[in-house]
C-alpha cells in the first residue's frame, strides 16, 4: 500500500509537469518532447527505486491449505503454525534448529525440587497488539481458558492443578504430579499462548471468544494479523511496538495455493518467495537459476503402522517383508541427501539410540520364506497425496515384488487415517509421518504407541512396553530416560506394531538471498519463522 501511495504521488507530480510542458508554445515542439521524455524518465526512475524497496519489505509465502482456526487454543493447525506463532507467544519456545528450550514471554523460571511448582518471571514492557499491557493476570486468564473451557488443545495443561499470579510479573503453575516433559509441552508450537484479556472479554459470546478468534487475533508477537480471507489469502503486518527484535519484513503475504506445481511456477516467475513444503526431492539438486534450498533438522519420521491380523503377524513373513523394504535400499532414491535411515521408532533428533534397529538383509531367505508360505498380498494406505508418500510406496512395492509379495497402495481420504481402525476394510500398513507435538520422547510414545495414545492408529496394545514408557516418563536424567524409551521402542518394533523408515530434513526452496529461516525441528515442515527471516547478500 505504501508503494502504491508513493507511486500515485509521483504520477501526480509527473502529470503536473507534463501539463506545464503542454503550455509551451508549439514552435518549441522539439523542446516539449525533450521535456516530456525527461519527465517520463524521471517517473520511471522513481518507480524503479521504489519497487525494489517495496519488494524488499514484503515476504510472500504460500500455504497449501486454509487455516482452519487462528485460535491458538482451539485448532491443531499444521501448515499455518508459522503465522499463528508469529502473532501469539507463549512463556518459552524452542530455539531455531534445536530442541533447546529458551525463554520467550518468561525471562527466566524456577522449578521446585519436587518437580511440582513452576515459577515464571515475565519480560517487562510487553504490550498486546491492542495496547493492553502484558501482566501475570493476562497469562493466568489465557492459561485457564485453555485448560478449563473444553478447547481442542486443553490437554497441554491437563496436569496443571493450579494457575495463579504471585505478583503482576510472576506466574506460578502447580502440577498434579511431576512431569519432566512439562517445559517441552509449554515450548511446543501448539503449546499455550497468551491472548489479550481485553479482546477475550470484548468478543466472548458465550463461547470464550472461540468464534471471533477463528479469524481474528490479538497477541504479543512480532506480527499482527490484518487480513484473513478464507480460501484466498492472509496478511500479517510487522508489530512496530514489538518488545523484542524487530522483524526484517514489514508485511507477510500468505496466498492459499493448494497445487504444488502452481507454487513452483509462481516461485520461478517471481510472484512468491518460497515453496515451503512438497518441492519434489528429485529436483532439489538442479534448481533453476535464482533459487536455492535451505535444509534443517526435523522430527519428520516416515513410519509404517501395521494392522493386527495382517500377513505380518506371521514372524517369517514379517522378517521377509522387512528384508525387502529395508530403507537403506531406497532412501537415497527417494530423498537424496536430505534423509537418513531411521535408527529407532523415535525421530533421531529426539533419541539417538545406543542400539539402532537393524533390518534383515538376506534376500534369498526372504524369497524362500514367501515361496514356502504361498501367495502374500499387502495393501498400503497413504496418509497423504504429497509426492513423498507415493515415491516411498512405489519403491517399497518394487522391492516387495523381488521376493514375490504382491503389494498395492492407495491414498486414504482426508482424515481417514485418524479413524483407520474403524474402516470396514483397512489397509495392512499405514504409511504416515509420525511427528510428535514436542521434543520429549514421552510426546512421541504417548501419541503413537501406548494403549491410550491418540494416534495409536490400529489400537494395538503391548502392556510390557507401555509400562516401561510410563516409567521413563517419570525420569529426569536424560540418559536413563532415553534408554528406557529406546527399550520400549524396540519392543513395539519387535512385536510388529511399527516399522520406522526414514528421518527426513525440513527443506524449503526459496529465492536466493533469503536468510535465517528459523526452521525448528518440532514444527511441521515448511514453517518459516517470519520474525527471523531476512533478505541478504
């Protein structure tokens, strides 16, 4: 908008000069033409100066899907986390490219010796986008809203029995029982954020502001939400009164572009600045001139979850199948240098196992086992139509064919994976990305593996492994804790519940010169931190 206003101004000035030139006597026609050309050149030169400045101040990053809700407490957003987490802030966060927890709205904190009391001291001088000062009462109000109002993400504070202020800059959270993973829960991209108490009060229509917050926002973050056009685009503007480091970009434009090929064409044409996810891995080593890729560690772990009653219940068949689909045989073909073979059922950035899982390698024995058994058929359900899923499935199907297993794959309808155990005819294997919602191994085990895990897709139960995972969740020593989780993970693998395949980097393709993308491992892939990214030489 500033550019357009400036351009209008300079065009108006140019028109005035042209009118002056028109008044010159026609006997001086050559001189008139010279002055007109001079004015035109002056206007174009000004546009040439202003346009690059405007482009420098605006970042354009597409999303593949709508943001369902901008409410930080009431939606498990995936692609839109970068926008939500640049408008709202929590007490703590993960550092970019790391699982280290650092302060955000909390400048520091203490934990009681019994692990039950967390005391947070707030940063001073912080204001919400509506001008309301941040204080401990605002934090208490937001945290109680999340915990007590039946909102989707209330589980992050399920173990918090008391939320109170000690003084205007100090918040105390008391837990029901010790939870070593609690700081990770607060640092999670889906962890509790602080919302303006004034906005919550003004827009509470009996739903605690949930309807209004679907498409509006009032946080403390480095950007403000200024446009929410569902199905079209979103716009964030820099918070000029931000308490921390000012973002490089004045404005972030987020068009909704569902088709990845259209995103790539727009990137090559200069209409957008990045393709944050799903750029084909096969093309990353030969990007067009002017583009480059930024890769960062990620919790993106492709895993197969196995249906009970599938052919893999037979130990010999399972061993043969593991031989054929050994990811060391195809990981490079699928992802090039941007993936490594999984070493455990946990993302590698969360646990580096002392005793990595190994796949069998005797193809002759695998082929013989299948021939002895007779015809074996497998159906693989793909959680997503994203290119990586199809590529992995094609490679595994080809490998399985080498030992005589007939395998097919199909893309599940949107959301079907979350109810896969209730399908009339579920696939034998579910290929999905197992991303935890925080960097503690408890957040992986209790999301995907244990009896009551929300994404225990087939509802499988291994009580002995669950008991070990439960024990690990009470351990503070990281080495001891990880050893227990590793033991439980191996038991889930040996029992045929889960087959880890590859850990894949977070890869963003963008115009050359974009720096400091701020990618964080626990965030879903492609979530650029708009507050840290900048243009540079």
